[in-house]
């Protein structure tokens, strides 16, 4: 049995007053997409607190619309790299990249389910111009050429840090030569975290962003790491659809035509990522121009983005069935047949609840209700097997991995598994 009281208790104990840390120690600040998903969990038992989470996040938005992936609201030596490494010149110390934009979707869902009437409408109205500015930032600063497919310049921007899809593009990035001490390994077993080789390159890219003054044209022209992350493309697309609905509801018609044009551009461009051979949409390496052939759960998210046509969706549904069978527990984040699959190592194979929720939501949208229910039932089995809310779960044994008492996992249980 799943203990939903324990899920609520985790959000309360990770609440630092206006924002929720993903977990204590390992991630002691406010993370962007964690926070959006956590707000959906808060909303099931404390609506006011959910809106406050959103307000705190957007208080750290940059003037150009960027919503940073981390807001360093205070100092903490349990995490590396801290704000001094990133070099942002922002109101609230922050990182200099973003994360998959879930906020429009979170706000739309919160508004729909709200019992708070005018108060909730006032919250949504206050956030709306900021969310529009954030989507504009994605389309402008992460797609300077107007291709319809936003790019990312750091694996952390995808939120799927050490996905095997990034191995090739990341191998091209030089390694930093200075000494540093990782803090994540003080909290989590090395076998469940990215390698030193990857960290050296993550840090190089942080310095590269800084030396190029975060200028989108310089990044797009010169970054050694430039990928189209199909998960971000899909989440952005779905969130923009939700955002258009919000703009209509709140008479912000001025943004609608522009956002619709972005949807059309992406819808047209996304077919370049479709692979009939792999039966999913692939990530792209923008430096070499080659598709990244690794099947990770990112490649299924066009279902959530409502970007697939009916034939593509049914091919993807067949793939999901096989994938579920190949993963002993739920949907492994990398297909278990891949030679790069590692059942416990962060984004190289473990099960992540929020991604499974998105995939199930997408399957339902295309009419695959039974399969969506199976994804949900198997995800629930993970939480039950592990007996708690972990950052992710081993897809072979169901064992809890990464950080414990994890906010977004508890939140997804509250707004998805509890339904
Ligand atoms: C980390 O530090 O592992 C984070 O995922 C970066 O956002």
C-alpha cells in the first residue's frame, strides 16, 4: 500500500518557507521543474502553498525571461557547483540555464482543480505574463535560427543529466583541468550518479556559457555541445498549448497569434526527428547534424507533447508495451536492450515517476487507455516495492535510488497515483 500521508509529510518537511527543496542535503535549493511538479502535489492538500511555490520560482526570473534551473536562495555547502561557479548577475543568485518548462501546464491544472475561485484566478493572472515571457525566451534564445526545435547547451538543461543520448555530444566537450570536490557523492552512492568524466565536461560548459555572456547567438554558433532534446521540445509544445488556453481565459490575446505560430513551426519541424526504424522521435546532435539513436524515455515524450500523428502514436504505443516487458519494474529511462543501460545510474536506466506520468498522460490522449493504466500500475509497484519516495528507482529490482524523501516523487504520488 502507498502511504499518502507520508507523501504530504515529505513536502512539509522539505518546505523551506515558500519553496520546496527536492531533498535535503543533495539538492538544498529550488529547482525549476522539480518545483513545478511539486506544486501540483501541494495543490492536492494546500492550494495556497502551491501558488506560493510558483511565486517564489518566478521571483528569480531574469529580465530576458529565462527561468533558471536553480535558484540559490541561501548558501549551502552540501551542493556543488554553487552560484559563484555559474557567474549569473541576477536578483536572486541562480544558475544560467533553464529546465523543461512545466509551469504553464502546472498553472493550468491548478486553476482547473481549484476550489479557491477568485484567489486562484488572481494568482494565475499574476503569473501569466511571466510564463509568456519565459516561453518567448525559449523560442527566441534557444532557437535563434527559428528552426522550430529548441536547442540546449548543457545536459542539465534537459533535466536528464547523464542520459546516454548525450554521450556522443558530450564527448566532444573539453574537460576542465582545475580541482574541485563533488558534494553529491557525500549523499549518494557513486554507482547511482554521473561519472567524473561527465562532471568535468558539465563544468566546462558552465564556464563556456559564462565566457560567452550567455549570448544566444554566440552559444548557438560556437558551443561544442548543442542538442535538440526531444523531451524539452515536447514539454514546451504541450505547455504552450496550455498557455494559449490561459491567455484566452485572461484576455491576453496579444500573445496568442505569436504562440500559435511557434506551435505550427514545431509541429512542422518535429518530423525530422521521427525514426520509423526506432518507432519513436530521436534527439538530435546539432553540431554534427546526426540523430542520437539511443532510445530513452525522452523519445516517447512527443506523446505528451501531442506532436505525434495517429500512426506514429500507435507505433510508439507498441514500443511502450515491449519496453514495459523488457524493464522488470515499470518503464526504464533507457531501453533495457541498450548496451548503455544501467538500471541504477541516474538517467541511464532507473524509473522516474514524473516521466512515467507524462508518458501515461500522452498515451491516454491518443486513446491508449489500457496501456496508460499499465504504466501507472507498474509505476505504483515500484513505490510499493521500495517502501518510500525516492528520487528514482532501480528498474531491475524496484530498489529506491538517489536521494530519499524526494519531493517530486511524493508529489506525483499525490496527484497521479492517488487518483
Ligand atoms: C545535479 O546537481 O545533479 C542536478 O541534476 C543539476 O541540476
